[in-house]
C-alpha cells in the first residue's frame, strides 16, 4: 500500500488512532509494517505490500479461496481430467471449461495463458446484451470520476475488473479492497502483469467495519460488489460514515415479478442487495441521497456448465433467463 494512505486509516475495531512501525518501504509504497491501535492495542500488518485490517469478531467465508482449493485438489486427484482440461486445444473447450483452465493457469502464475483462456471464455459465458450493459456502466463510472481528486476506494474489488479499468483510464490513485488477502495477492500479480500496479494500493478489510477515518474518502466505487458482502447489517451506515462525497455502485436488479430467481436469491439471502426497492430503501435509511443513473435493460441467462469438469458452474445466478436492470447507483452524502 502507498505511504499516503496512512493518513486515512484508523483501528477498524474501535476507531482509535494507529501507531506505525515501518520495516520495509520502496519509494512511496509500504511493503512491510505493523500498525497498533493506541486505544485497544489491536495489531494490524502490511505484508508484501498488502495492508490487512480485518477484525476477528465478524464472520466471513473466503468462497474464492475455498473454490480454488477445491478445484486444485480435485484435479490432483483426477490427473486424467487435468490432462484433458489443460492439454486440449482452446477451440475444443466449452466456455466453462475455458474459465476453469484459466483459473489453473492463474494459480500457476501463467498469466499470458490464463488471459487467453479467460478472454475466450467470456463471450461464451455471457450474452451480448449482458456484456454491453456491463461495458456501459464501466464507461459511465470512469467518466464520472476521471476529473476528481484524491484516492478512489473500490469496495469488494474481487478480480479487480473495475480497478483495472480505472487504473488504465484515469490518473487518480486507487485502493482495491477485499476481505481475502489471497484474492488481493492474485490481484497484485495480475495488475503487475498488466502494468497497472503503480497507482494501486491493496487493503484486506471487512466492508462492515472498515479501517478508514470518518469522512476520509471522497470517492468510492464498486462493480457488483454489494451482493458479495455477507451478513450486510450496518453496511450502509458504515459506508456513510467514511465517505465524504460520492459512492458509485454498479448494480444489477432483478424484476420484482421474477418469482423463480427471487426465491433463489432469498435462499442465499441476496434479495436485499439485488432488488431495486430494497437497496434504495437501505441506502436512504442510512442517510444517503441516492439516485439511479445510466439505467438499461439486458437479457441474462444461466452461465453454461462444464463439459470436461462435468456440470461444474461459474455463476449461481440467474437460475433461469431473465431481464436485468443494469445501472449505477449514485449515492451522495451532501
């Protein structure tokens, strides 16, 4: 993480000030350090450039780490399937198997091969309307934040798709966040491979209890990140505490009469973050001034299943074809 980010940080557990001990820096980037809360004594670390500010009291599941571990373990136990997945010509693989092959290359730090597999997979996994709506939201957010000042904090960055776009198309410093240090390590390797890492800081944090000082963030973004935050009680209040200006959240909403998908969302406790009226209500209740921007409709269907990795899936939703509303939520504090 970059040295100038220190001024924005405090203890996520009690909001006390942090005392820093830096052990390894490189130009403006902190590579290794320890921060200790002057009030509660909690310790936090920066390791290999990634700041880890997680509190132990909130439940969280690293689903990405679990999924990758399960894939690697399963392939180790089934070498004949691994050989077929990794040695077949790319043109012979379906989109889901291409994606899984990309994950294996990624874990082996074979980024050129991984990128080739992911790019081929993408157009087969998602409908043209889906991809066009996604691209339109990226372009909208980039245009909205390009002229601003200060760091952009991206919430629940995941595979850093939006962060990469912001790093490429703006000059602003960026902070990519996720609750999984493993995900952030992977993101660091990808950003470095693409030549985009210079202006990006990486922070492992829980969005429900962040390490940012009150009103210290002028601009926050997320790309479909809100549904990925489990047990989101208090989330919008916490974000309202730290954001001094604007939160731009790329979102997709399901039709209120889509009973099949809504039942499935409810089973996974995702209905509050993927139904328009509920999200707007939660933002407003936390004191945000929220509006819908760049709204458009696009068809979406369940992503194809694996053929070599039989019946293995990529996305849990939608469970049946539907029409999603794509938009950017523009939430402001003033």
